[in-house]
């Protein structure tokens, strides 16, 4: 018996081999994004994205008085 790898999708657990896989990179001055998409007969059944923000939000200290 051979174990077939499965992946959780909107259609339940499906064999990875039955899905079409694609990935994409998007880079701007603000962020770098990597996304993965799994489709079944042209329908997206799983998609994920990983985003790296290149520059944080500027924070300036505020001093309050009572």
C-alpha cells in the first residue's frame, strides 16, 4: 500500500497529484509577496500568501504630561 500525500482544500482533503499548482512573486518598494495557488478543474481550492514588509511603520515617541 502506498500513501498518497493529501492537502486540505475547500473541497476537503484531496490528493496533491490531482491539483494544479502555481506560484507567484510580487515585489514593490513596500513589500515582497509570495503566493501559492492550488486549483481543481479551474477552480481555486487553496491559496496562501506570505508577505514581507520591507520597511516598518515609523514610530515617534510622544511625551505626555499630567
